[in-house]
DNA sequence: ACACTCAAAATTGTATACAAGATAGCATGC
DNA sequence: GCATGCTATCTTGTATACAATTTTGAGTGT
C-alpha cells in the first residue's frame, strides 16, 4: 500500500502517513497505533516508529510515552498563533520573492493562478476539483517561499502550512470566502511580477490576516454551535 | 552516562546528544555513528536511532540513507538565513512580550540581566564563566519568546537558537563585541518593563541585525583565512 | 607508480522477540 | 446498584538478529 517504493521504507511510510493526515483521510483526534499502520502498509513496526517520531516533530501527531499517538487537534488559539507567525514569514518571503524572482519564477506563479482560475470556472464541479483548487492556492504560498531563496524560511512556512492544511481541506472547503483569496492571490502575484517588494509584502500580510479572520470566524461559529448542542442535550 | 534517567531512554539519549551538540562537545562536521553513541550511553541502537530522527528534524544533524549522520555544519549563507528569520520572529516576540508581560515576567528578565552582569564583572574569569554568561544571554531571548505567550513562536525561536548555539559557543565566545549585546539586552528589557512594545520590537530587531553582522564578519574572516591557507600550501 | 577489481568490514535498514506499562472490562464485595 | 481491585489485553519501549548497501583497503595487473 506504500505509494512509492522510495529509498527507505521509513521515508515512504512517512510520506504516506503525512499525506493521509494532511488531506484529512485520518482526521484530527484519531488514535493511530503502530501495529495498525504497520499492518496496513505491510511493513514492520520499526519504520513506522521512525515515521511517527518525525511526524511528532512536525507537530502533525502528538504522543505521550506508552500511550500511543493521536493526530494533532488544533484549537482556536493554535490557529491564531499559526496565522500570526505566517503573517510575519509569508510577508517577508513575498517581499524577498518580489525582489529576486526570475522570469521563470514569475511564469511558474502565473501558471498556478491560471490553474486556479480554470478549476474555479468549472460549472458544477466535483469535490475533487474544489480540493485541487485549494491545494493549488496553498501551493502558491509554498512556491513563493521557495522563490524567496531563503531555504530555512521555506521549510518553516511549509511546516506551518502542512499543519493547518487538513483543516483547510475539511473546513474552509465549503466557504465562499475562498474566492476572495483567489483575487488576493492574483494581486500578490502581480506585485511580485512587477518587482514591487513593498506592495507584495503588504498584500501578503493583509491576505494572511484576512484568511485568519475567515478561519477563526468559522471555527468560533462551530465551537459555539457545539456548546449549544451540549447545553441542549 | 545518560545524564538523567527520564521516562524513556529515547528522551534521555536525545537530551544528551542535543546537549553535546549544542555545547560543541561534538563539533560540527563530526561523523556520529549509532553504534558509538549506543555503546557510549550503554543502550541499544534503537533509542539512538529515534533520537537521531528527532535531531535530524531539528536540523542539528544531517543524515543520508545508509551513509550515517553528521553534525550539521552551518555555512555563511545558512547563518544569514537564520538571522533573517530571527529578526522577524524575535522582533515580534519582543513586541508581544512588552504588551503582555506581568510583574513576575519582568522580574525574571531582570534577574537574567543581573546574572549576566555578575558573570561579566568577575575579574580573570574562567572559560566556564564566559560560557555561562553567553548561555544566559541566549536564554534571555528564549524567555522573552516564552513570555510572548505564542507557544509556536517560542518553539520555533528555540529551534533556531539551538541550531546556532554551538557556533556561538565555539566562535563568538572570544569576541569582545559581546559586551555590546549586554547593553542592548538591557535596553530591550527596559522597553519591555516600560510596556513600550514598539520600542522593544525595534530594539530587538536592531539587536539581531547587529549580532548577525558580528557573526558574519567573523565567519567571513575565518573563511578568508582558510582559503588563504589553502592557496599558500 | 597508477588504476582497477574484488572482497571484507563497517554501518545503516528492517524485522522480530520480549519486557514494561497502561487501559479496559469483569468480577467481587459492600 | 455502585465502587474497588484485579487480571487480561493491548500498546509502546528496548534489545537483538539479520539483510542490504556503502566504503575501504588490499592485491593484482599494466
């Protein structure tokens, strides 16, 4: 069941698990046991353990000694923290990217935008196509960070995005506000292509703040609804 | 030889190794083998492997499949990247800290400053005492990040500081410029205690830039000297 | 003296066996 | 009916055996 037989089993187990968590196939709060995963992937527990270690370091699962691992659940405050950091890092990365982007880089960004528009324009599109659009939108930020040239910055931003992504998949997917992000993405790419670092940075920071407000509002509403249900029962 | 028998061997191996790397006992570029560490710590290879996985995720060691692990060597560009990120994160953390610090927090910061001054004032001090002052100076930043209340921010900053620390120990130790940092630290703590978030942030960012310039100048000089030696031979 | 080949040693990757601790369920006593 | 304690089971923690791969070094041929 391992997607691709890479160099080591540990790596492919890690990739498989990470993909399953990030896409929400294994939802937050799920208990994951070494034996189950090992059996499912037809490997021994050893590579699974090592994959778990790395995932724990990534913050995707949390484990307490001798009590097993659980897919990390984000609460509202963790989201607030994550977006606060993203505003700093993403803003800076976008500034840098605008300053150093080559023509090839710019073409790459425009291609992602085009793909987003194409997916958005499909009438009566499937869930899968919605997923793809969201994925591409997140990827835009990853690519911008990569273009910035600061490898460490790129790595840290990817880490944060991974951690938040499964919530985007499962929650944000149904929000119409997403089309706002589409416009903002286009503006950011414009600024980068124009080489206007300052404007690109400002737009990126505003974009992250906007996303944060949307996500937090949704989570708050959900939390309120759940406590309402709890009180009613 | 494991310093403290904690809950799990993996954790104590991780702590021991991390301490040895961060303090420079195992210098950057050293090859570390599982068997050696396992023998040295009187444990089997299994917990050592898991510790290595975590250390690799921390960026303290780098390993290629079937080729073993090496304590990560920082080149100049990696330092530049790290300090660029620190300027963002440290600046923001300091702003936050100034906004939310309680009296207890402020006392904690002042205590660290006092300790630094005490250690700095010792005449003919030992290397150990110099170490302790540097350690305290770095700890100040960790505590500020903790006071900020953003747990993720604190974690990320600690990660960066850990990665750079062994260089501070082995290189920066001999720089007189360190006493500049002492004054700047005092100013930052002053601003935090005064609740002046904007000033605290500005000072912190300038401080990180200053540290960066010092470190980069030193590393550049060292690199130049080494290429001079190479040419001469 | 140099290069190439092959084998042996060292090192990591994986599997499995066993130990220790935690959880859950059942039985027992009140 | 409820609480408490025990046991059985499940899960992780550790050690060790074995497989696979890389590196190193000796030896041979030119």
